[in-house]
């Protein structure tokens, strides 16, 4: 259990809100971090592991034209993945990851290029582009932590 995951679950529970995930390069890691927190079932609805590009459309509802135009590793795709997670899982919030953990470039993007997305209900709230260093496992771990941090930043903002 990480401090960020525990803080996310605690804050969501306090607010009576929920989160769902749509994960590509992290392959379920965010969901694992969240469900490691005791009592997570109150706030974590579930998630979609959409590693294959076509599943980003089929399961998360990313429009095919976005995938065709921008690719799987793009800010627009991360935003739509987050929207799809919230919508498909009936959650207040959706968080997503898509990117390149290595060892090779993908769609012209270098290893370490990651996009984390955040949506509330049916609206994309924010997408952050990350440039991460390290081994594949380190990039995946950092991506999951950054996605949780993105959500926590919005949960702690008094405007929410």
C-alpha cells in the first residue's frame, strides 16, 4: 500500500465519491495499489485493462477517430480513457494511463513518454504528459503514482 493510494481512498470515502481506472502501460497496477488499501471497496469501483489498442475503443469507448488520428500514446487518448473508465464503471472519477514503458519506442514516442488522464463524470478534467526515466518497471511504477497524485491534487482542491 502506498501513501498516495491510502490518501486517495480516504479522501474519496470522506467525500462519498468513487474512482475507476483505465490502464494501458500500467496493466492494472493502479487498481492493485488502490485495492491494497483496507476499505477500498467503498471508493474503488473497478477498472479496465486496455493494453491492446483496439480494446481502448471496445472497452473504454475511445473514439476510433482519436486512435486513428492521434494514436494510443496521446493526451487525447488518455483523456478519453479516463472518461470511459468513469462512464463504464459508474464512478465519480476516472483515471487513466497510456504510454511507452519500453524497451522500444512506440508510435514515434520515446520510452518514458506517458500520459495520465483524469475525468470527472463525463468531462475530461486534466491530462498530464510525463517524461520518465528508468527501467520498464520503474516507468510503470512512476506512472501509477503520478495518476494517483493527479487525482489526489483534485480531491484536495477545495473547489471540488
